[in-house]
C-alpha cells in the first residue's frame, strides 16, 4: 500500500507576545524557553503529521511576526497557505478581538484557508482576562475549532496542530 505524503503551508497568526513562537517550538522541538525573543519577519519550521493510515502531511509552519499593523509585507507571507492557527493570549483581553484582522487578511489572500483558534497561556489561570466562552464564541463565529493551550506545559498543543491538519484535509 502506498503512503501519500503531501505538504501544506500554515501560518501562525496573532499579536506580539501571545506565544506563537513558543507554541511552534513546543510542537516541533518539544521545548519551552521562558526568554522572550521577538520574531522578526517569519521563521519557518516543519513537522510531519499522520492524518490517516495512508496519508501523511508535512506542515510547513510559518511563524509570522505579530505587529500593530498587519501590513502589505505580511500579506506576502500568507500566500500559498492552506490554513492558519489564530493565537490569542488568555492574560491579555485585547489579543482576542484583533484576531479578526488576521482572519480578514487571510481570507483576502487565501479565501479557501481554514482556521483553528488557540487561546494560549492556560498555565496562568490566575491572570486570565479572556473567558473560554469568549474564545468559543469567536471560534463559532468563524466556524473553527478552538483549543486552550499552554506552550509552557505542552497542554493541548499537539492536539491543536493535529486538528488543523485534519481540518485542512477534510477529515
């Protein structure tokens, strides 16, 4: 039996310091580093996901820098993407509503792209400014699954990326 192997470009989108790079490092390398390093431009990583017995998907993960203005330069990073992980920070309420601009821009560039919403930093429960209800409401609005994650502990990180691969492949 032949195994089908395909590649899919995905983007990690969200404001600065929501944990995009930490999520990717946890998923790809299984590590977490407390030191904050701002992403300049884009960093590309990859990981293979088994979506079925016969099919593997290589995720080409574009960790796109967060910014106040999601400008034209960033638009070129979105081209060719099949999907995006939309990341907000549970400890900063302003990071959830700004995900709308990322959805809008992605839909302008790649109308068929699918999304998974991630509410990150679940390990900081005593500092939450965003409720699970608000996250679920936004995810329902854009018809996407959502996950509450911690890049630090690894909670639900694997599941979020796997779900994105499955949604992309219509599984």
